[in-house]
C-alpha cells in the first residue's frame, strides 16, 4: 500500500506579518516557516497506518520554492519514506486550482491507494485543495476526519467526520482523499535519529513540464493585501456600578452598534 500526504509550508503563527511593497504578497524576510499544523495530523495518521498494517510507503508531496524542502525534511524526520517537491517558478503565482492540478498530476504518477492532507492551510484558510484534487482525480473526498480505519482488504476506509454534536460515519471506497481535523491524533516529534536519517531520504524535484502542465494565469489572482487597522485603545467607564452599566449599554448601542 502507498499513502500520499499533501503538505504546505506556511508562516509560523507567532510571526509578525508585514505586507510587501507590491501589496500583493507578504514580506518573507525574517519569517519562520513551518508545516501547516493540520497537515501534521495527516502525516501522523499515515505513519500510524503504516505501523498498524506494515508494508506501507508514505510519500509526502508539496508545491513551492526551494525553502519548501525544509517542510518536507520535517515530514521525513517524522518518519515519511520519501518526498516529491513540485518546484517550478512557472507555478509561483499558483492559486488553489493550479496547485491542485499540479499535485493531482504527481498523484497520478505515484498511484497511491490513499491521499491524506490537512483540512486547510493556516495561511490563507482556503481549504479548497483537497476537494479540487479529488475532483480532478475523480476520487471520493471527505473533510474534517476525526477517525479512520482501512478495511482488511484495502478496498474501503471507514471514516468519522466531525459534525456539530458528533461524528458522521461513512464507508468510503479507495482510493480516496481525506482531510484531517485536529483531534484525529497527536503528531509525534521527530527524534534525533529521524532528523539525521531524513538527510539521506529522497526529495524528488519535478517541474510543471514533467507533469504535462502548461503555464497559465491563475483564475483567482491576488488583487491586494492590506494590514489590519490598529486596535483602538480600551476605555474605562468611571462611576458607580449602576451608572457605569447604563453608560456601557448606551455605548454599545449608540457608538459600537453592537446591540
């Protein structure tokens, strides 16, 4: 069995973001980059399936510039077997659909039995790529997975999908695309042995031409990025409790328009 895991490199949540001079991208200087946390759940689940079933190859895949190899090395240090890096300047402005087409092309070449990914990346919060990849491949897709169990014959996977108040249980035919939700598992930390071993594992570079993809303009271009306005200072309402409550209610109604 082969499992493909789609991952994305994103800025650390503790990073102070700044809009670049073009106003169409963020300033990348000084940013700490990490694997999107939801994708870590997907990597961990793939590794647990391998530990449970044996004879399972885990291949991580990502798209982006040279720095993405750091994210792929992190996944290899966790225990993934090898990686595929779609690294092509022609895809530098890729929107979700272009990214999905590129990743789907890699998946077709690798022919995995299952594709796992996070429910969404924490940078743009689009959450579109898993469904787009599944649509291009013609595979079933399920989001917000909280549990999974592959049948002994490897033909179906039973999944628990998070909904309000509980789980929806489905039997999904394989191959399929599943996106992981927080709570599916607890991702492991790479060991020193894993980190050293990751340096020797394969990261295969592929170009758009290797995937049969032609250059195209994104259908969802970025028009502009704007920094959030500064948060206004807090306000202390003086007076006794009764007077302060009346003033608070008035302010919420007339000034903040909150009630």
